[in-house]
């Protein structure tokens, strides 16, 4: 069949080429006839193939940077950008020649990928997953000696909810109904307000859910999504990819611990509208990425009120809801805040995102997540479902894991005590790592770092000497990217330049995860300090007094 179609296409191309040598028709076709092709005209496919063959014959590839979707060229994703690519090349070099570099391993502090840096999976979750993927184990007597009784029971319950008990089969495009109901029950228990499984869309991590909402909301470049700066570059990338406008971005206030000011939101919305941009939605990341702040409840209320008054969809990125490291802050979902203010589905369209990749579980590779969609009319919900249907369904293991993180072992379950030891151990260790890195950064000349209240990152500010800024410019690099590259080449530590997240003009930062195992943190701090001190000495402006620790020594730009 393939050969037949190829021969047929070649004949069509040949026919179209022969047709080009025939004399032109004596008179033009009537205007009405131009709306449909003549039966004798070569097909559009044949004409396209002729052009493609002609282009290839000329030596130009049929696909090049000039011919791909320009929106793909436009967006950037710094978390896995050029510095990470360079790190991977260095890692290959280390494998070939371990003595070739001034370090013995690459430390990937660029991305929130806990298991890759040594974090162990939560036992209960993996027990249930393994039993669901291999149900034959449930019938073996040895299983009861190897698995906890509540993991066995939970696996049976989950399999009963999956049609055919088949984790290798497609599910409903929103996800398995029973698992969605279980997630909704977990949301209701967390917030104290009703949740429905019909509002849950299970996805392969939170990122596809974000893309789905951008597809729904963005009609043209005249539609804008209000995003924070600094921001996780998924948002700027997805807005660009789907043809929207990123001009309406609001700056978080570094001086107040990356606070979100509603006055700044109003200013940016008004400015965007003055340029003819229709602002469709507000993105809020809480806890913050890359900034690590946790919003206060009163601040959240003001944000909800703002979205209500301005007619905006509230897109709440809440994937770090389990990652809270300070006693005076706690996570409140935006849905809980809105319901506590008396707002119903009729008052505020709200989408909240959750993922199995973060929290204390860190199951990035399992690709599980969901969005809870409330406040949309039934006809719009049908369109969201249609978008979900194009992808058929998310993977079943990720769906199961999403249900497990929202319904972990409870008091009285066999696994409860061991589960709590694992969970609390991970969170408390992350808190210690965050504090150690924060204190180390703040002890260094030319670096200031806000407290990590949550999430998995620190976002220190670099107060670079003017000579370093000049060296970066001469190298054709952003100053923070230049610093990050030098750090990688000297220490093997991979961080992400702040310019990849957006930052206030004249400021420079980098994002560093707190995820390397706790016993490696002292060595990372030692390597970092040694590099930073040498870097500052190399570019020190000898004409100026030495700046105190944590203070700026640059000659301008702040």
C-alpha cells in the first residue's frame, strides 16, 4: 500500500510538471469558478510534493529554522537550557576521562527532580502501584509477608474502580471516575468545602493541564495572561506557543519577601488593556517557583477579590502545597479562600493545579497530576473535555498516584506510622537544607537571599561587580548566565540563571534547588563558596571600597 501511494504521488507530480508546459488557456476562468479547483487541475498535495522535491533538489532541507512554526523558536525554557546541555556534555567527558575536570560529579541543582538526587520513594505509594500493575501478586500468599495489609487492601479498591482492572488500558479522558472521586474527597477534606470528581481532569503532570487551559483561553496575540515575574518558564513558553501575549506580567517584590501587591496587578492590567490586550487570566504560583514564598491568607483574599472584580480566570499553581518549611505560614488553596469569602462557582472561574512531581513524594517520572476546574459553564466544560479527549487519557499509574497523594494512610492503618516517619523526615530534611543554603548564600559578599518559606528552591540575588557585567557582555551572555556557566565549569554545580525566569531590570539572580541529599550540602556549600570568592576577587573593582557581606558592589543598574 505504501509503495502504491508513493508511485501514485510520483505520477501526480509528473503530471503537474507536464501540465506546466502546456499553453495557457485563452481566457481566465470566471470569478465564480475560482472558489473550487478544476477537475483537471493537479491536486494540492501533488503541487506541495513538487515544491518539496524542487526544494530538496536545490540542496535546501525541506524543514529548517525558517520553515518551522515561529512560535516554537520564540519561546525558551531555561530550566533545561544551554547551561544544562553544557553540563550533560561535561558529564559525558567525566565518564570518559574522570581526571579531566576539577570536580568528580555534576550536581544538578537546576530542576525540582528529587529522586534523581537520591530521595527515596514513599513505601506505601510504591507498594500500591506495584500491586496494581501486577495484580497476580494479590493472589499469592507470599505477598502478605512482603506488603502491608492496607497497601494490599488499597490496591484491591483501586483495581475495582478501573474498568477491567487493567492499568494498561485507556481510561475516560478525564481519568478513572473512581480515582477522580477519591481526589475530590481529599480536596474536600483539605479545604472543608465540597469538591466533585466531575470537576477533576487527570493529566500527565500539571504541565499538560496548563497547556490545556492556555489552548482554551488564548484566541490570538491580543489575549494576555497575567503572570508573575520571576515565574516558572512553563507559563511564558505555553503562552508563546499558543499565540498569546506575555506583555502583562507583574513583578513580585523582592524587598518584601517576594510579596504580591494587588496595586501592581491593577497597574499591569490597565496598561495591557490600554495596548488593546484582553487580559484573560491571572496566574499565581503558591508556594512560589522560583522564589519560594508562601502567600498570606489576607493576601490571597485580595487576589480573589481582584479576579472577581476584573473578570479574570484565576489559574492557581499549587503543586508545592506540601512543601512548607516555616511555622508561621501554612498552605491555603485558592478554592478554600474563595469559598470562605462566600464566592460560588457563579462568581469566579478558578482552576487549581496539583502534581505528584513535587511535595514530599517527588514522583516526577510517574507523570501524574490534575486540575480542578470550577466556575465554568457547561458548554465551556464540554470544550475542555474535548481538548482532553485529543490526548485520549493520562497514564494510569500517574492517575493512581494522584489519588494516593490525596488519600494517604490514615490513623489506624498498618502503614500510617511508617508513612508519617517517611513524610515528616523528607519535609524536615528539606527545611534544614533550605536553611543551610540560605545562610551560606547570605554569608557571601555580593549575594543576598530571601528566606525559603516553601517549594524546592532558593532564588539568591547576585550583586555583581561592574567588571563582571562587562565580561559577560563581551562574551555575549546575560550576567547571571555568565556567572552560572563559570560556576558549572569550576565546580560542576548546575543552577539556572535568573534571566530565564524574568527579573526586575538591572537585577541578577540564579535559582538553586534544595534537593541534593543532606549529607552532600556541606560539600556543595564549600565548593560554591570557594568559587564565588575567587570570582569576586577576579572582577573586583579596586577603585572602590570593598562592599560588606550581602551588599551590592556594582556601579550601576540597581
